[in-house]
């Protein structure tokens, strides 16, 4: 199947827009139930576990959003360089709310079949996130 670059860019923006709005029904409509999620070097997970992780993030950072700095397209793949920004107002992995504004870099590789996400690979700078939550300056 052939993909147009603008179509893939639109799917990437739709995907992260739905995540940022916490519009889980739209997200579910654009993500294959057989999606494979590979985030942070852990074992791949499926839709239900990924949704739980996203909800965990937005409980801790309810105003969180992805700022897409660049989206590159290769066939059915959209590669995005972004920042996740938000305010820590809810508990996150045992860390009580700090009120800290956070900004961390990320890279995502998303593959689509038709208009459905079938694989997502991502890396967020979790080390920098924890530094910001602890009030540590960057090295």
C-alpha cells in the first residue's frame, strides 16, 4: 500500500492530538487492537497496557502535551522529534506532586496500515524527567 507523506503527517498529528486531549475513544479508533508498543527499551506491550501508561502520565501531568518539532516520513512510518511538556500536579510513580513544570525530549517511530497505528516505538528522556521532579539542574 502506498502512503502519501502528508497523509502520514496528518495521522501522526491526529494520534498525538488525541493523546494530548486525553481523548481515549478517538485514540482507540486510530490504534489497531493488535498494536505493538515498544517504549523505553522494556518488553513490547499491547493496547491495554499502553493506554494504562498514557493515563498514568496524564494523571500526573494533566496539562501535558507533545510539541512536535519535526515529523519525517518514510513510506508508512512517521518519525517525530518532540518535547513532552506539562506540570506535575498528580502523583507519578511514587513521587508526590511537586508543581514542577517539566519539558523532556522524545523520539517516536509510528507505523500505520491504512489509517490505523500498528506499531509505536518511543523514547522519552525519563532521566531528565526525574531530575526535574527532584529539582536538580541539568548536567
